[in-house]
């Protein structure tokens, strides 16, 4: 059984969904259980890894060393 995680809209609920360069709608979220942040892809109903979120926002990521 996986650990329960309570995700809420980041910045005290002030973050707003936005249309990324990819056309997907993203929302910046905060996990009240672990303290981590992540982008939630409202189009695909999935949380994104940093690299995937950056690709949606800015296209292909050139600097691979940031994602090792």
C-alpha cells in the first residue's frame, strides 16, 4: 500500500492553471504530506517529473545534466 499524499494548490491556493507551450493545462501543486512541489497536468490527469513539466512549458530541454 502506498503512502497517502495530500496535494493542494501551491502558494496557499493562489496558483492558477495555465496553458503550457505544449497546449496542456498545468497547475503548480504542493504536497502537504511531504512538502514537495510538482506540476499537475490537468489535460492528462497526471503529476509530472520536473523534466516533463519543463518540456511542456518550454519545449525540448537542451541541458541534460540538470536531470541526472
